[in-house]
């Protein structure tokens, strides 16, 4: 049973650039949530996708956008990168809401 | 960003000891999840709780959904070195799909 996978593992960008992160949910799951985790803190909710629509959004600017595909996989896009966007970006999948969320290994983004 | 209060922040314990940690909030939650995270990796789900008062075990781990719905507790019995890591609670606010995470409890086990 494949768990949540994310790519790439690490990424280095410069300020002002754009980045796309990818996530494949756990087998059988249809809902994907994205979180940002700064060093030493708990994950912060960015948004959740269900049926290819953004169902809920956290307190993140419009520079953060996403997409969900018909196969339930998802992308997180961040435009006009700032130094403060450096963090571990986590994808979590679930089947129903409320329901247990399972996390992927994360993508470590460094903005220089 | 919004975070739940977890205590203790960190703890050193001897191998074989029992561990208790909790998560509190001024808001009520519909669901509580407990995770363990190792450095540089994603959180791993330990226990999920869906009803006030619910007590659930997973091996040496036991967690409870507080009766007021504003808190949750995690106990680890007979700790072993591989229990080292950061433990996070997460609560789902009623009427929303988002989980709010705690500030984390860093556990260190002395062999």
C-alpha cells in the first residue's frame, strides 16, 4: 500500500522565483492538504483540495496556489518567493472529513 | 499562525519510564490526532480520536479526547530509545476542514 509521496525532496531557489511542489496521496485517498512547517514549529495549514477544488484555505497570501488533478494528486505553487518562504512543505492525504491525515516526507525549500 | 498549547515543551526521561504529555486550547475540537516527527521527516500518525471522552491505545501509546473537547492527552508506557522525537497534537475545528497543530513536545530518552 503506497503511502503519500512528495517531490522533489529538496529545492533551492532565489528570491522572486516561482516553485512547484508535487504530491501523490495515499492509495484510496481523495483529499489533499498542504502545510508549511518552519524550523522548530508545528505545521501550518495552507489549503485543502477535494474534487479538484480548493475547499478551505489558511492564512496564506495569494502567492500560494494549488491544483488537484483527476487522479487526486496535487501541486503547490508559490510565486514571487521570499526568504521567509524557506520551510518544510508537507502534503497530507485523507479519505473523509473529519478523518485521519497521513503525511508525506515533505519537500525542504530553501530560498536564498 | 494559530497553534495549540502543548506541554511540556521538552522532557528528558530514563528508558523504561512512562511519559505523559497534553494539548490544551480555549476552543473546542471535533477530532484530535497525535503525531511523531523525526528530524527532516514528515509527521507519522500515532492515534486518531473522534469522540469526547474516547480513550484509544496503539501498542505502548494511549491517548484520550478530553471530555470538554478542549484538550487531549498522550501517554507512552515503558519508553524505549526509539521513542525519541517530537510529538505533535492536531485538532480539527468544528465546521472546518483544517487541522491546528500544537507547538510540539520534544522527547529525549536516556538509555
